[in-house]
C-alpha cells in the first residue's frame, strides 16, 4: 500500500515537471462568458 501511494505521488510529480498538469488557480471556471467565450 505504501509503495502504491509513493508511486502515485511520483507520477504526479513527474507529470507536473513535464507540464502535463493544469493550473486551475486562474479561476477561469468562475468567470462569466459571452456565449462560451471570454474576452479577457
């Protein structure tokens, strides 16, 4: 079980280093849209 958890965090770390993770800190999912597009 401990090996599985360590492996999970290793995979997450590698994906983060490779740039394969999304940065959700921009709050884009909370901003209003005009028919699905944002102007800023």
